């Protein structure tokens, strides 16, 4: 038997060697292919990890509130203009976040100090008014999370929601929306305008009528739903004057560059506010039906029917004063 195997091997030696060679080659090729695949897999995993890290860094740059605790950004684009919100918005979003954190901690005094001077003067003139009318309305000792959407420029649409983690219950009940504007004060410090208050513009434009009535437009304060203008009005006549008799709603208005007129809330004005005695200078604030628009440009304020002899009932003289802004 062994002799026959030896004879068969001698007779088929070349074929056996060739078969062994082929088997060795196949094994070597398989080893090399597996090695190459392993290297490629490792490279792919490394690249995937690098891409994930890069994407995470990019997302943190584009959505700079990733490390904030109470804030979620709905979109990186302005809802009004569609323009992208850049990384420069970080400080503004951080300021809103700080304000919410202070309210969540019940530090009402520190939160109040984050408001702009104009917001304090025009909306919340005291800590008590802020505490009672804003903090208690939205927070009232409860934690809130917020979602933020850039509205336009430095104005943010902010939605306050109950903190499900602290309450253990998620519900949309109690969700409150506000428009918060981030502004810089004279010291270049970031401050907040809240409760839909956008901001103030100092105007100081004066017009004296031939009848000796002087009106100075001191400033305007803009809200999301309306505007107010504050005037200093001096009556240099010998008669008591009345700024408007409130018979028509069209006599007191502001006008934009496109000719659109926005009338006054005359029903909110008392006769005492509209009456100015001889020699008196009175400061009067008037609200107008003028919803905020980022491109709106108010160019005129108009008092179309100032009554110059208010005490005369029979025949009343009137004048029209228009001030360009």
C-alpha cells in the first residue's frame, strides 16, 4: 500500500506540487484581502468618528445653545426674513438663558436687573410690578424650559413651557409666549426688553404752529402690537386748547413712508390729558395702532384737529400740526 502511494506520488509529483502551490496562493490571497478589508474598516470607523465629532462641533457653532440648560432653539433661520442666524447670536441667546435661569431659581431681583432701563421705565417701573405681573404670571415659583425662535434681528419669539423633569408630568397647559428683544445699553452691556416691548427711539423733533402751539416729539416706544409716542406740548396762546375732541378716530395718527396711516387709541385718552391751559407745558403719551414691522419707517405724526378755543362752545377754531420725523 505504501509502495503504491509512493509510486503514485512520484508519477503525479508535478500535479501535487501545483495543487499545493495553488492552495497556498489562495490562502495568501485570502489573508491579504482580509487584512485590506480590516484596514479599510478601521479607516471608515475613524472617519465616521471624526465626522461625528466635526458635525457635533458644527452643530454647536450653528446652534450655540447646546450647553444651555433651559433653552431649545427651534430654528437657525429668522421666521420673518428667512436669513440664517449666525454664531454671533450666542451672547444674545446666553443672555436670555441667564434670565430664565435666574427666574427658575427664584432670584427675581437679579432677573429684574437684566432688563433695560427703557423696559423698566415703560413696562415695569418697579421690582414689585415685575414680580407681580411677569414673574408670577409665567414662573410663580415653578421651573420653566423655553424654546426660542429668532423672529428678526435681535428679537426672539420665546415659548415658556413647564419643566417635565421637575414636575414629572408633560402638559401644554400653562404654555406662555413672549417676544424678547436683546439690546445694548450705553455701556455696551446686553439687556432685555420683555413682554413684547421692542425698544425706544429718541426723536426730539419740534414744530411751532402759527397759532403759538409748540409740539415736540420726544420719543417713541415700540411694542409688537402697537407704538407709543411721547410729546411735550406747550400752549403759548391765551386760551385753553384741546388736542382732539375724539369725535372722529382719524384726526390723530402717525404715517409711514408708504403713506399708511396708523390712528391713535383715542378711547384710552381722557379729556384732562388732551386739555392744555394757557402757558402750560404738558407731557402726553399717545398709543397708536401700529404693529411692529422691521422695515416700517414712520415719517410723520399728525394732529389734524387741535381746538384753539376749547372754552368757546359756539364757534371753535382749529389748527393742524404735522411734524416730520
